[in-house]
């Protein structure tokens, strides 16, 4: 049966805000959680992923979880450990204890960020590449994917791990032209990941159907995802401003871009 009640973690964040707007139209009743208050949502649960009791209560009775909460850029190992590694473990453990059937995990391209990006006629990057995290942040996403596999194999808790590219209103760099996930396609991808049958633990790349795509979208399409957007409308402007990526430099030749050399730092 189609999940109805959905716990959205990270509801105050960039994607959380976009998805709060878009997912109700698919029929989901959202329960919101974030460590920060969610603007305009007095009913949201304000809780840290470190608070096991709060998580247990937050997941009670939901059909599924869309797990967006966590540190979304590079930070110290200690902070990443607490929010992303222990925090994701705490959420899975709460879900297992309360019998939640499915989690959609916001993994990232940075779990495999040192993978070379295709050049010329190279094939698209398949999902089945080894983890090559480019940051402690990416390492925490690689951990999350393994955690999800473990909870499926050991406890029958299903996950779709979506290695998201760049989900923002518009792409803002030449690299993002290849990995941009439009907000509308993000909602379509999450809906597919929440409703596809028998996913076990499935890993997919998450982007729109971009002309300059670097990776294989067929695993996401196999879930029923039908992207409608393409970043190409932004290409002229971004290329004029920034020029082509330099394939001689790691930040231009690896999937993770500048995260491989000079990652943006989590400001909090
Ligand atoms: P964001 O940084 O805007 O939002 C993350 C939210 O998580 C924030 O509202 C923050 O308060 C909350 N949070 C952080 N630590 C927490 C904790 N310990 N307990 C409870 N809540 C906590 O990030 P964004 O861009 O919305 O990304 C959402 C998720 O998707 C993140 O997990 C990120 O790693 C992942 N992702 C996002 C991409 C993007 O392009 N936006 C690309 C790839 C992955
Ligand atoms: C991510 O994983 C980050 O959360 C997001 O802020 C973007 O920087 C994105 O990757 C990216 O690679 O552009």
C-alpha cells in the first residue's frame, strides 16, 4: 500500500523546505522534524538526532521516513560523527523498534566523489562503483548506505539511498549542470522511492535528465522515476561566466568537484 504518513527529517533545511511544499500534493501527510524550529510550522518536532527518546516518539506510527537531516557540507569528524553517523544510526534503530517499513536516505554524490567524471565518449558512471568519499561528509554518506544495507539484510527494513547531485532551485555552477536535481524532479524521485515495491536496499543517483549528465539514471528510472527537467537552459549563462571545467585538475575531473580539494564548510 502507498505510504501516507511520512516523517520528514531536516524539514527546516533547503531541501526540507522545498519538499514540504511539494510532497503534500502526492498525498503524503507530513510529520516534520529538525533540530531548528521549522518556520511557519508550529507543529514540527524540534529534536536532535542524538535524542533517542524523541526519535522513537517521532517515528511512531509513520509509514515511511524521508531522512534529510544532518550536516550537509564538510565539517570536523567529531561533528559529522555525531549528526550524520550516530544520528542516522539512532534514526534507523528507532525505525526498527517502531516497525517502520521504509526509509529514503539522502545520500550524496560525495560518497563516491573521487570517481572520475566521464570525459568525451566515456560511459556514464554506474551505481556499482566503489565508495570513494571525498570528505568526512562523504564518508558519513558511505556509512549511511552501508547502514541501510545492514538494516535490510538483518532486519528487513527497506531503504532507497539516493545519491543526490545538487538540489537547489537553479544550478549555480558548470559542474551542477551535470548533476542538478530540480526541486520538482526531487519530489518525483522521492515519491518513486517511497512507492516502488520490493526495493530491499536500492542505491540510485538523483538528478534531473540533464543534457550533460555524468551518471546512470536507469536505477532511479527502474523505481518509476520519470524526470521532467534538464539544466541545459542554464548552460549558456553559466559557461559564459565560469568557462568549462578543467579536466587536468581534480576539482574539474572528479564527480565531487571542489569537495575533493577545497570543500565548502558547514557554517554552524
Ligand atoms: P540543509 O543543511 O539545508 O538542511 C539540513 C537540515 O538538517 C537543517 O535544517 C539542520 O538544522 C538539520 N540538522 C542538522 N543536524 C541535525 C541534527 N543533529 N538533528 C536534527 N536535525 C539536524 O541541507 P539540504 O541541502 O537541505 O540537504 C538535505 C539532505 O540532503 C542532507 O542530508 C544533505 O547531506 C543531503 N544532500 C543534499 C544535497 C543538495 O544538493 N541539497 C546533495 C546531496 C545530498
Ligand atoms: C551535497 O552533498 C551538499 O549537501 C550540497 O550542499 C551540494 O553542495 C551538493 O552536494 C553538490 O555536490 O553540489
